[in-house]
C-alpha cells in the first residue's frame, strides 16, 4: 500500500545555550510523593480573542475508508482535529492494543490493563528492532464489571494520557520519562503482574518504595505517594489493598545500584504533560507540566543532547545516567524546560555556491529541450504523488532558468505550472482532486476517500507532507514569477500548507497541529492511520525536507516571515534527524556493528525498528535506498549531504549495485549526483550518458547540480566566481522581521526594485529576454551588467501580496501574534 519512489534544509538560529545550573546540590525532596491534586484537563484549547473569518476549505467528503475515532477519544476531543501520524497512533486504531514506544518503554494497552516493556534489541545485517515483552502489567486487582478499553483523555506534543475507566487508572505517558506514572482513584486494589518470575520483593520502612527483581535480570522500583500495602501472590503477581494516589514505576538501568539513588531523589516530581513551543527566535522549547516536589528528571536522546542550549535554560545533564534505546542512549536531564537550537539553515531559491558562466551553455541546451517537452495535456497520471512530482520538476526548470539567465523560457514554464496546478486548486481536475475530511480533520483525495490504497494511502493520511510538499514547491515558484496569480490562489495555497504544518492548538482549527512532525524525535512520520506493530515509519527524509523547504519558499514568495521561520526550523530539524538516524557512517556506534557494517543508509525507519528494505525495493537495491533519501534534488540537498566524507562512503557502497541487470537510469542519476560532490568531472561524464531520468528529475536539474558543485579547492560555499543567489530569512521574529527577498542584478548602489522587491513577472521576463530560440546573448541575460547583488530588505508591510499570515504566539494563550490576523486556518494558527 505504501510504496514510494522519491523525497532537505536548514534553520536560522540566533542565541547560544546557557550552561545549566548544577541541580545536584539541591536537597532531596521530602518523601513520599505528594498525593495527586484534583485532576485538571491537561490539554486545554487555546481561544483566540478575535473571531476568525472563514478559512478556505476544499469540498467536504464523507470518507468510506477512514477509521472511527470515537472509540478512543472523548466527545470533547472529537469536535477538534485529531492526530493522524502521532507517536501514540496505535492507541487509536482497531482494538488499540498494539504497542507504542514512549521512550524508554514500549507501552501496550489492552482492555483494562497497561503493560510496560523495557525492550531488548534484536539485530542482524538487515534490520534492528526492539522486542516487546510484558515485563510488568498494571491493572485493578478486583473485577469491577465489564472490561473496557482505554480512552485518550488528553494529549500534547510530548505526552498522551490514557484512562482505563473500568480500572480507575489514569496513566500519564510523557515521552522521555524514566518513570511510568499512574493515578489511582476510588480506593482501588492494584495488581502488578509479570510474565517473568519474581526473584525478590521488598519494601522500605514507609511502604512508599518497593523493589522487584525478576529472573530476566531486571530490577524495577515502585514508588507511591502514600503508604501502599503490596504483597506478592505466587510467582509472578503483586497485589495491594484499596489505594488512591500516585504510583510511579521505573526500571533500574542495568540493575546498577548506583542509579537507584538518582531515581529515589527524583521520584517525587512527576510530569503530567509536555508541550513544545516556537515562541523564541529560531529555537524549540520544551515545557513539561509537573506535579509533586523537587526537580523533574527526564531523558534526552542523542539529537537532544547535540542541540540542547544550556545558555537558554536551567538544566543539568546527567551524562552517566543512561537508558538503552534503539535511538541511541537516553541520557538523564534535570529540568522542566529545555531549549533546542539546530544549526542555522538559509532558505535559498538557487544554488548555494553558484554556477560559473562557462557552464551555462550546456545547462541551457538541456533546459531548452526540457521546457519544449512540457505538455500538460500529455500527463496521464491522476496520482497526487506523481502529479505533484511533475509540477515540482517543471518549477525547478524555472529557477534554473533564472540562475543561468535564460529567462525566455519562463513564460512557457509559467503556463505549464498554471495549467497543472489550477485544476487541483479549483476542483476541476479530471479523475482526482482535493477534498476535506471533517472526521479526523484534513485534506484527502477523491480517490483516497473511497480506496485506502489509492494515492499511496493519502486518504488514510499517509505521506501527506510528501505529496503536498511537491505541490507547494510548484506553487512557491509560480507565486514568485507571477505574484498576481499568487494573490488569487493564496487561500488554497495556505490550506495545502496548513494540512501538515498547522502550528496552532485552537479548538476551531480545521487541521491538527503539525500532522507529520514529531516534536520529540525531531523528524516526520509518514505512516498515517494504519496500524503497525512497530509504530509510525518514514522512508524518505529528503521528501519530508522538501515539504518544509517548499513551505519556507512559499513564505519567501508571499513575504510571510512567520512561514519562512517555521519552515526553516522544521527543515533544519529534519536534516539533523536524517543525519543522526538515517545516514550511517562507517565509524558510527549508534547502531549495532553488524547492521552498521552492512548499511550506509536506513531504508525505512520505524519508531521501533530500523529496516534496510524499502516499501518498493529489497535491501540489495542500494541505488533505490540512496535515491529515496536524496530526491528531489534541490539546493537544500547540499545541506542534507554536507558531509562529503560520508557521501563518498555512501556512493562507494552503492556503485556495485549499478551493475545489476535492470537498474533504472533514474536511480543512477541520483547516485551520480552525489558522486559529483567529490568527483565532479567523473559524475558529469556519467550524467551526460544517461538515457532516462526520474519523473521528478531532469537532465537540466542534474547538470545544474553538477555545475554548481564548484571546484575541489574552493571554499565550501560561494566560491568559484559563480553567482551566489540567496534569498534568506534575516529577521528575528515579530512584525519587524525582514526577508532578503530578492537579490537583483545591477550596480552596487542601484535603487531598490520598483515592484517592492518582488521578482519580475513573466510579462517582464518576456519583454526583456527575447525569443527562446534566439542566439542573441541578451536572450540569456548576458547583456545584464556584471553581477553585484542589490539587497532590498522587504518588510511584510511592503509586500504587494496580502499581509503575512499569523503564527500563533504560543506564549499568549492562543492569541495571534502581533501583526497577524485570525483570518484563516490556512495560516499557521
């Protein structure tokens, strides 16, 4: 169902991290854990003080393939958009009894009980996965009537709360907590069982801490907010008398007694939810809501540790306190507020290094042919994925034409883009189109609303960022070259973006918050509403990157600083995650050495598994694995594959696979593109001899890539005398943010563009660039003066299109940030 055939970025960061205060000197909090406070909703909707005007929605549909969410969500949440690619998605599908990985535990809910597994790993050269074993199972000891399944009473970016109504149990499942925390009400007897044998069971004098040693080598610690009388019954069961209060359960890592004092010390402070905020310039802040006494102990994965800014938050990293995980060691962090800052990434329309003029002719020759071949009436596919790729492929030609100054082809490309994009936005496309689903909240396709396998599962919310990212790329370029068109179709464009990039938490939104992006793992998931034993998955990180990159470019085209900032941030995080978990260097130690030795890149990454195979290809098709992590080939691809040493390892690992019979020319093109990073001339010769290209790629695009690699002795960025075309975000948040929107060609001190800094329209291209077939140098812009970029700082108020869309100021209780409006769900609301 989930085949895929193709699919990066950077963010702009401003503040360094503070050194955390040392929390080790804090006095231990009083024990026991305080009793639970009166339960309050952990996820309250934000209410805008300004009434929103109606957003654009595609025609509504009643899907015949979507599951019914009412079994697992209370009525209060059913009226809001629901997550479709979440870390807890299995809890919402079918019987809701497949496990999910809530770091560091696999959690499985079944009827009136919840099972906890501290998983071991199985690995070989083809895959790695964590093994679920019900190490401990918590339930009510007495039979209080018919057993019912769980209810998701609340959820947030970093947590989900499961209620077991028939057991009087509520579980606060907060990602990265070394404890599983349960609230028990109604003076309920509690049962804790295991599939292992209990070797020893003991308690402290106060009956608020118990130690359980199992015959699998594990030691578990149980803490309670008030004395609880637990007794062992038989070989594998522990029960209590009636109890109301908080119970916390944690495995002792490696059964090492050195860690026990740390767990003791932080056992009295427990998290009930966690949210992520973008309300500081170019950083992501975690805030955990906590109860109890003392400081909060959480766990950070390797990318967290890399990005944590100790200058901006009061945390202490316990480097030697670790839990094992498929994602790498999880390290203790003390503090209820974290700040993460990825390396900065600028959003550029064109190549980062530029292209030397002597390379223009070869690119222009291919560009002429590729543009002449554009014919919207000849497109036979009705797939939202493949159609989107064709749109984005043509949009690439327009930007390459700008870069090599062959502007005469822009009108033809503009016509093709309008002819292919408009029917999807107007609802006039034959055989397919976009519709709105109100059950879960989002866009589906006509085909996908009646066939779960159509459009690669788009109707089940699979791959939304992939498909819509391609459309957004084409839209961004079309808005850039035709602002009048952009003004007309702005509502539809922002609706496509909001489907997967809505930042808001408002109850009257039409889309869930960040549909695909996981704010704890810091990358996207593509799995949609399909139950998988290993949780969510993502194959192509480069297509995920393309989605956020394209959204940022659309922000540039519209003068929307908030959208540029958000797209840049998500793109930067996606790049960091891809380099951490998908790209495997020979010297890496994150994965088992058997898997590392045989793989340079992961095929499909699951929450609980690493697979060398792809949805559409076996592990031996290494060229497909490389290609699916590179396509589409864009300026941002250079950032994704910025480690030339790793690129050489990856290409050398892949090249032998190209000798296999039947290898597609399109996949070879991606291999040669990466080879061009360190061996430009060899790669160029191979690309010239290709007989075909991926349907989202072209000879023009491959030649552009190779000729923008620069020379080996040049500096990393901008060397070689080529044109450095950068449209970058330059602001720091708020209404005064600026965009270096358009680097114009002209003399150093020329006046700003008369069109407010917007790129020329296609009419201006047509009138200034001559006929496409002309051999006159001026038809390629060669009569333009030598290149001295004139930078015009475009503020949102100066932009010709409508004012920037709002991004919710998350520090203001849901009010729209200053300078925005509550006008559309298609904005970042």
